[in-house]
């Protein structure tokens, strides 16, 4: 089986964007691929964060993966910091990553501008090298990525090619390797359309964990009342009827798309059903569809959280399985780069 890896940062509550743009796709891919899904806690400290919250959100995120149907018996679910090789490989990769490549990263430019100089640590700049490590350690074939992560995956590919060029090939064969590549160069797996969920308060920005207003997102664990309230107050427009794909109506497109996905309908069905509606009729429909979709996930989440031994066991087993693959890659890289072998 081909392998895919992916992860989410435990930087806040997991929301509909993370679910529809990432977790739900993982679930549909997990039978066809060998999968490793992790909670990327080391990435969550690149901007100032709350130490009390980090472990709580890490467990919450892991439980949400399971509640949404990610299957730990087929693939591995684990916490990034539990597999030491991620940070170790990152150091080796960073020696072959020109600073100029990192300076070009749009996310770095945006996040550092927003955070202000005092809050920008070196880790924010080197974050994509850790991401490259997360992917290359597992010799992944594919990485499911949204639009915003495409540039980082391209960087991962460039780092892999550079290491393969510098330390792979004949030189690597002489050292006892198989010759050829040290790393597999991963390909992006672009999720199906409609996967970019926008903010409820601004149809031009994506729904995000770190947006200051909780009104801007539907969290997977939001109560029925909270969901109803957020939909009631979300931004709409004053055009007649409802329609997809009108660039002047980003909120309308977003809400219809969310409705389409959570109610499991086709776009045509939603057009037929909703084109002549007004917001007053559509909003309760969307609210009910969201509540119905999220309810079973929330019930499973509660079950998982009441048995902490179960979750701990899955994360421990996931880290153990992941470390076997990661350590083998790391060992090869050390050898290829000429380090003295530990006896
Ligand atoms: N709005 C979104 N629509 C579709 N997919 C989304 N993802 C995030 N937001 C949306 C996908 O979720 C995965 C996890 O992303 P991440 O935790 O690495 O960080 P992010 O992409 O930056 O997500 P957030 O929620 O906006 O977090 P913060 O606010 O911490 O930066 C990715 O697969 C992403 O594509």
C-alpha cells in the first residue's frame, strides 16, 4: 500500500474546517492507504501559547480524530513529540536547507507580521523544516494538503531532493545503502473541491482555530445551542435567493457548501432545494443538518474521553509503531551523512 501522513496542530478547538478539509478525507483514504495521522504538538509552540492548554488540546485533538472515525487499528495515531526522531531529523535537514528558501514562505511572512517581532522565534521560520521531517521520516508517498500548505510541501520535496543529491546515489551505496534515494519525494494529494471552509463572520477568510472570535467558527464539540446561535448570527447578504459560486456572495457559497457536505447531498440537489429560499428558512435547515452530523461524533468523543486508559493506549501504540519506521529512516540518514555509527 502507498503511504500517507498528515497532522493537525493542537492550537485550539478543532473546527468544521479541520474536519471537512482534513479529518473527513483521512477517513475516506484510510482503507486504501497505509496511514499515519499525528497531532503536531511541536508545531503548536511556534507562536506564544498556553502551557496549561497544550496537553489538554493534544488529547482532545486525538480523541476527535478517533470520534470522527480515524481507525487506529489500521494506521497509527500518535503525538509528534512522542517520536523523538522528528526533531532529530529536522536538525539534519536544516543543515541542507538554505535560509533563503525559508524566507520565501508566505505563511512565515504573514504569521510573523501578525505576531510582531518580539513574538517571532526562530521556530516560526524553521517550522517547514520540521514539517519536512514529519513527512520524510515515514517515506510517505502522498500528503493530503490544502491550498495553504502547498508551498510547504513543495519545500519538503526540494529538501528531499537536495539530501538525495548531496548524500544519496553512489556515495550512499558505497556506505552500504541501497543506492539511489535516501528519501522518497512525496506528492501532494489535493482534497476534493469545497474543502476550504470560510469564516462565519467573513466569507473571505478561512475558518481558523486562532481567529480571535469564536463566533467565526463551528467547533466540532460545540453544543446544539451554540451551533444554533452561531448560525443565527453568522454573516449573510441581502441578495434575493441563495446561490453557489457568486464571487460577490462568499458567505452564501460557504454556507451552502457546508450544508451540502454535512447533509450528504449533491450540489444540484442543494440548488434545487435552496435556490428560492431566504436566510430565515435556510438557517434553521443548516443548523439542524450541522447538529445531526456532529451529534454522533460528539457522543463518541464523550465515550472516548471517559476512558482515559483507552486513549493513552492508542497513542502509546501509535508512537511505538511510528518510531519503528522513523528510527530506520533516521539511522539511514545518519549513515549516509557520514556520522560515526553507534555500537
Ligand atoms: N478553513 C479550513 N478549511 C479547510 N481545511 C482547513 N484546514 C484548516 N482550516 C481549514 C485544514 O486542517 C488541517 C490542520 O491544519 P493545522 O492545524 O496545521 O493549521 P491550519 O491549517 O493553520 O488550521 P487553523 O485551524 O487555521 O489553525 P491555526 O489557526 O492554528 O493556524 C490542514 O490539513 C488544513 O488544510
